[in-house]
C-alpha cells in the first residue's frame, strides 16, 4: 500500500508541474517604464530599485541640446509649435517650444511637458501627443487627469503629472 500512495503522490505532483511553471515570479525590482494607466494602478510613484527606467523618453536636456545643435528656425515642431497652440487650456503663453526649452519663458513643468510632447511626436511607445496634451490640460490646469479609462476614479493633479514625467523622462 505505501508504494501505491507514493505513486499517487508522484503522479499528482507531475500533473501540477505545468501549473507551478506558469506561476513564475516577476522580479520585484524590475524597472520598466509604465504607461500612465499602469503607473497609477500600481500606486508606484517612485523608481523601482536602483535601476533606471529603460528606455526613458528624451527629457528636457536632450531637447535643449537639440535646440543648441539645430539653430532656429529649423522648421520642426520645436520652432513651429507654440505652447498655447498645443496646450489649449493655457492661453497667453505664445512662446515657441524652443523658447520654452531654452529660456526662462517657461516653468520647469512646462519644459517637462514640452519634452514629453516632442518625444511622443518623435515616436515614443509610452504615450501619444494627445495623452501629453490631456496631462497638461486636464491634470496640470484642471487638476483632474484620468490616466486610465477603466479607473475613472483615479485622477492626477499637477503634482502626479510631474512625478510621472520625472519617472519617464531621461
């Protein structure tokens, strides 16, 4: 009898092996950049571990260096777009993106949102230019950006928008 019960135990263990293999753990200190919806869903408003989010989007410094290396007028979005022309909830800020990035015409948060918009325009996979516009118009100006359509009760203020930009921008 002991052999039969041992056999059933072994057979049961083998039958459960695929299930155990399917339950692989995810590294706790993984550092993947998150879409806005995933960033707020996890409640993780800080960088994971010591590993940088990879790949980060081009940040303010990248776009400032771009402006310095490509003198005005370049005919690109840096020179043709104005802040209030893109971020319509902010009227009166008629400075171009170049001016926002390279002078004291814009605040640090405006510089970050411009860098995020330019990076999205350049093809970032994290979010679109429309999402960046909503971050500014709804989150910074309106204090109610909804990062996830499936979680409408979650809203970001300008502080959360800036924390997210700090997380994803290089």
